[in-house]
C-alpha cells in the first residue's frame, strides 16, 4: 500500500509543482528554496544532536515556539531543525525563533526526497506539530531508528472517516509513530479506534494553552488603539479566508446600524489576499486603511486591513471583540486561544472541526459565542460593543480558562525527554 501511495504521489507531483509556480506568481516567496522540497538542502555539519520539529504554517509555528524553547532548556547543546510547508510559516519561524534554529521546507512525501532530507539533517528525534501523518516520513524514520512523536495531535470526525476508508494502511502508518500526544479524550479514542497502540497514546492537552505573550503586548495594543480611536468600538475578524470577507462585511453593515462609528479590523489569513480584500472593502464604499501604510491615526477609517505579518496578537490586544476566521467557511477554524488569553470575547462561526473540543469548552465556560451566519454575527458583535460589562465578564472567563489549562507542554516534554536521551 505504501508503494501505491508513493506511486500516486509521484503522479500528482507535476500538478503540485505547477500549483507552487502559480502561487509564486502572486507571492515570489513560493519560488524560493525549491530544492528543499526535494530534500536537497545543505548537509548539516558536525555530530551535534539534532532535533527535528515540523510545523505546517503560521499557527503551528506559534505553537512550536515554546516547544523549541523547552527543547533547548532540556539540551542546550542540541541543534533544532524546524520545517514548515508555507513561506509565511518559514518567515514567522525565522522571526520568532533563535538564530541557532535551522529552517527548511519539509520534503515532499516521496521516498527519494525523504531519504535525502534525513541523510542531510540526521535527526535523533522528530516531532510533528498536530496531525501531520506522512507515510514515507513515518516509515523511514522508524527504519532509521528515529523516534517520531506527533505532538498536539487532534483528529476530527471528518478526518477519522477518511482514514477509515484505508483502515489497514492507516493502522500500519500509526504503528510507525513512537508516541501520539493528543489534545483530548475524544482524539485519543479516535486514534485508538483507527488502530493506534493505546500504550503510545497520551492525553496531554493542547500546547497552544501554553502561549507566552510578550511583556510589552499590552503597551503595543494601547498604542494601536490610540491610532484606531479610544472612544469607538473595535471588532476584529482575524485569519479570514476566501468567501469569508464578504460575510464579515455584510455583518459590518448591520453592526453599524447599532454602532455607527465602530471600526472593523480585517486580517486575511494569506498575504496574497491582502490587496484583494482591501479592494473589496473599497468597492463596498468603506474608507479603508492598510496597516503597511503606517498611519498615525485611523479615526476616520471604516475598515483597517491588517496586512503585516507578526502583529495579529497586537491587533487582538487592541480590539473589543474577536471573530476567529476559517469558521464561516469550510476551513475548520484557527487558534481562538490567543484572543481568549488576552481577555477578548471570542466569536466563531459554525465550522470549527479543527478546534471542536476547544470551541465546546470555551462556549461552556461562557468565554465564546458560536454563531450560524452573518446576521447572527452582526447581532452578537453589536451586543458586545454596546455592553462593556458583558465584554469584561466574557473576556475574563476566557483568560481564566486559558490559564487553568496550561501545562500541556510539560506533559509533552515528559514524553519527548526520554527519547532525546535515547536519540
């Protein structure tokens, strides 16, 4: 079955390269470091113990930051190689992580590329953030005696149904994993139901609860809020996707009927959409300002486009209420713990399969609201903007929820630590 998988992977490789080139037209960063995707990066020198951490994109990179710091604390002499799939993830990793971390693109999951990659970095331990299950990577790591841990693992009902269609293949693939550090009991049961060894499945919680916020973040948020206007309501729609901005703008029009001077902070998930989103706002008749223009004041703006990288937490800190994107369209949502940790009320749409457990728990403790559509979004945003006491109460419940659930990183390191010694 692995041979058939690899054959099919080779067949679709030309399409993957064409897609990469097409994305490179909009974002030239996709055209750089192509060799790394085939395992052709430089061979790492010396006999230093190497720890490989894979984080797909921006969200996983943020989750990887405290993990990388913990790995260095456990073994200061180690070398960490962090791989990503997207240029935005790579850029964020370079900005957030120490200079000693080696950054690469993860190779395509074809035998030759994986073999070259492992030959060049020679990891003692591999850690995949969230559910990155690549059969050739898993198999070659096991054959080389490299223990591979899937950290912060989660498995939705939708993904479980897909893996069940190739049950035998999935079971053999999971057998190549040294440990599965899962976020919840539901995730554990799904992995075990697919054939994972129960002894290798540990419930650690989500390391995203162990978010480390900058000591200056509040001050940065206050500076940003003075730019937007201290006396006006501000709501942010963060990490939005294609088809989601239109719904947000529909809701914005309704919110302004109750809160006429409110500001919408709109932050598209992908950089190639920044200009298109700004153009959409202007076509709707809104006075639109881009963050990259570095305005000193936005008091007369209707919409503020967050088109810079690395400032989302600052935007959250300066906002009154946050819609977390990827939830009004079929994307499954993004990290809603960042605004909650900052005491900002969280709103999500109906599509949260990537964060189903966290959404359920946030709603149960009264730290988040889930809405069905743009009309319900508008009513909920207006309710929060018009009631400061409500905002404060919901925000404090979110802050307390995140604080209470910290500790997943320590539990993960209890799994990884012994493997580092063995590696």
